[in-house]
């Protein structure tokens, strides 16, 4: 069985974020890291080469596949910020108030933090973090 790519590393999150080439993405990444750390009470940990995660949860799918992942996290990608949040009952209602974003089944995509309501984003992070403990 191949080794999981997404696992916590010893790399420094601040060093990773300082190395983000796009200046807005770099600043937004630092702001998200501070906000998620404050909201979750967990330290930022670099998972794999590019995901900043907070807390961890073990998951097991019906297929038997299992592993560990951050309870909430983000990645400052070249095209947008990818936030790993969701999985709670009022997610849709909060998203309707968030502001400019896209989403997939497991990710929320934001071009820049200036496009969204930060209070709503904090609530999404808080509820996602709490829900992750019981979801897996």
C-alpha cells in the first residue's frame, strides 16, 4: 500500500507561507493561518507540501480506506485559496452570506479574503472544526 501524501510534516508553516509567490495570496494565507489558529485553538501544521491544517481527525470510509486529515485547513494555491471546511447542518445558509466563492464537494474556493465576509468565514471554520470531530 502506498504511503499517504497528506500527513503532518515538521516544516515550518510561516516559512511555507512566506514563500508563496503571489503577494495577496501570501498575505491572505498568513491572515487565514492566524484566524484559524485563534478559532480552533490548535497550532498550524503543514500537511504534505502545501496544506496548512489545524487539528487532526482519523477517517474510515465504507470501502475500508482510512487515514488522517486536518479538521480544517487551507492551501494558498496559485489561482485561489482552497479552504477545507464544511460538513455541518447550516453550511448552505452560511455560504449564502459568505460572499464571492466557488465550491466543490469537499472544498471552498476564494480568490481573496477581501471578497468574503470574514465573520461568516470564521463561523464556517468554527462549525467545521467542531463537526469534524464527530463526522469521521
